[in-house]
């Protein structure tokens, strides 16, 4: 059995979002994309599923806490409908990776959610005319997370929850009617339209917890990506599970060398236990693209291996 280190931010996110969606091959919700701050360093999205698919997604540890607490705060909304979620993480003005937020589109009973939160210790304020809940740290998480957060619901259709600075930026973008960041759109355009989960990650990895997350796949993966600028990673669930990734690099290292290292990393859980096969590779001057196709049963076995390394309460569920 492979020895498991601490994996504080790898989310095999058991987030069975129930929504009456018309289809799964859709682009990310433009309402959510328009709110994402341009300086975000991790942006990760999940579509809602009518089944109880177990999703694999990479996000910061703070985002994983936001996701779990979102489930708790909205649990009183018996008519809750969710379409999509986007987790955002970035650094503060000092360069410390402390900013984070969860953006969710759907249908929310604001009165019910606010009433329950206020009865449980939250307070209410206004930000440029928008009612905002001030959420104190949950008692169960104060030993590791002791941060006041904001929660806002826009027109009963979009919920924002996270660090005060991030939510303020997102509210400012909402009030200004901002369009989605062009770089974000260009990067998303390079992923397939029907990916069910996706992650855009700046490189080199600045957050040690994200390094831990990547090292669940392979202990040396973060180091092997150190010369890259961006990692784009998506998964599509169907009769087969398809992983796709794209590494953009300005390194003098050859694309093929980067490709070989990444393929070895994502396939090499342990000698004799390579649950993910080699990728189909395509390269150009500064980009490596790969697709890995596996059966659902093989994916489930791989995810069980990943989940075994994340037993410290970091698996969020709904």
C-alpha cells in the first residue's frame, strides 16, 4: 500500500449537486465567470449532475472549507437548486495565498438562508446597497480556520461566499456590470465544452497545500511542473472518463520532455498500480496537451486510492 502524506486540499469533491438542467455539455455560467477576479490564481468549476457522480477537482484548502460550510448554511433551503459552482483562490496584497471564494449559480431562498444564519450567530450589513451576511468561523473548524467571511445572494440566482476581500471584489464586479476576464475566457476556450469539472492553475504552484494535492497523483508532480506558467485540467464523465490537461510553458525545455514528465506523473501512482494509462499527446512550441481515457471502474479505483490519502476531513459532501 502506498504511504499517504497529508492531503489538505485535494478534493475528490463528493458534491452531488441536484438541478433540473437541460444538458451537461454547456460552457461555464457567464454570470459566475463575470465575477471571477482577474488576478485569481486558481479557478475550478463543477457542473450540477442529476446523478450522484463523484467528482475530482483541485482547489485550495480554504475553498474546501467554503464548500463544506456552504452546504451547512444552505441546508435549510429545501427548494435549493444548483446549476454550477466555481471556486476561486488567490493571494492578498502581500502575496500570501489567503483569498478565496465560492460562486454558485442556481435558485436560492435568500430569506430562509439569511434567517437561519442570523439565528445562529451571523450578522447583517450592507455593501453598496447589497445585503451581506457576516459569517463567523464555525466552531468545528476554529482550530485550523478562524476567519470571518461574507455571504451574499444576488437576485436569488447567484451566491457568493468566502473571504471578505474576494467577495468585495466580486460584488464590485457585479455592480459595475463587468464582463468575464478575457484571459480566463481564452484559457477556458482551450478546454472541451463538455468537461464536467475543470481547474485552471497558475504555475509554479505557490500554495503548499496545492502541492500536496498534486502530489496525490504523484509525489514529484508539482516539481515537474515548476517550469510551466499554467496548468489547465478537465474531466468528462460518460461511458468512459476522460482526463484532459494542457501545460503552457515559457521554458527552454522541450514540449515533448514536459509531456513525458507529466504523463509519467499522472500515470505513476505506484509501480504495479498505474491506474491511469499513458496520455495521447499533442505539442506545439509552448504547450503540451494530453488526453487520458479510462473506464468508469478504473476511474473509481483510482479515486478510491486518492480518497484514501485524504482522510483528514477534507472531503466535502452534499
